[in-house]
């Protein structure tokens, strides 16, 4: 089973509008973290936002917010006031914290390509 | 400060050749990860180092793939007898050591090495 599912291969949004990128996840680990990364055409992965499984509040970072619905196992990214520079691939990723205290690998979804239009 | 750097940025190899990909993590970052990103896909985990110790190599696709980090800083991913299916972008990421009870430590990614095997 896919651990991270991003069902939107591509999305369009008009400049200055808000857009939601969907992400669902599957894990049996009670402790985990969810990340969103942006990958422009240049290729580097840029960290956007993090949500821990025990965090009570939804994470926010500037124009980015994470709509975390634990019971539904979803962690959707909301970008407000879209800008042309937001056009990129967006990846949702999960880190399962198995309790060893060491850093853990990220498991990524297949990504959503966002295109911001005028 | 300087981010994660990788070299070369592009590598073309003939099938059967050996290649070596280099990663310079952010200074002071204990954890180092290698990921493989096939065209149109999300990155997939290959291996993880904590300092010089390779703690997880479960993602290496075959024994043709070998990674090392002998002094706990620079890492090299070596692929022997390259095959066409090895063509991908190889991403390196580093992060601070993560202890339980602390908040997250995001992974900082390098620009990647695009490997094309002819």
C-alpha cells in the first residue's frame, strides 16, 4: 500500500487565489511527522512546512498552512495568495518515528505540479 | 551559510561504467541521506548515515550500489556497472541529529546529480 498518496498530478490556480494540494498517508506508527517540499524546475527540494502527529494545532508558515486531519489521515497543503513563483512540483512526505531517537528517512508521494496563471 | 552541494550536477555514463557521486552536507549536520528520483516520481530513499556509520541501507536497489562517508562529512555514492534503469536524479540531504522529545529537524537537500546511462 502507498504510504503517501497525492491524487492530483496537476493543478492550476490564478494568481492571488488560494489553492489546496491534497495528501493522504498511511502508517501504523503513532509518532510521525509530515512534511511538504517544493521542487522548482531547477531541481532542488525546498522545505515548506512540518506537522507532527502529536501537534494540536495546524502548522502555518507564512502563506503556507497545513490542514491536518488525523482521523482521516490527511495533511493537505494550503497556499494562500498564490504567486507566479509558486509554480513548481510539490511533494508531501512522511517520517515515521520508530522510537530509536535517530533520524529517519522520508517517504515521498508522487507529487503535484502546480501552475499559477495570470 | 553554504547549503548541501553535490557534484557533478550532470553525469552521462555508458552502460557498464562505474560512477561516483559526491555530496558535501551542511557543516555540522550529523545525518546524511541519499535518495533516488526517477523522472516524474518522488524521491525514494536509498541509504542513511549518522556520522560515518551507515545505519540504514535498505533502499539500495542492488549490490551494485555502494555508499560511504568515511570521515563523517563528505559522502560518495558509487554505482558499479551502471544500467539504463539507474538513470535518475540522485539527491543528497543532510539534517541535524534528531532526539526524541525535540521538534523536527528538516532535511536540507542538495541540487542533485542527474545521471543518464546510455
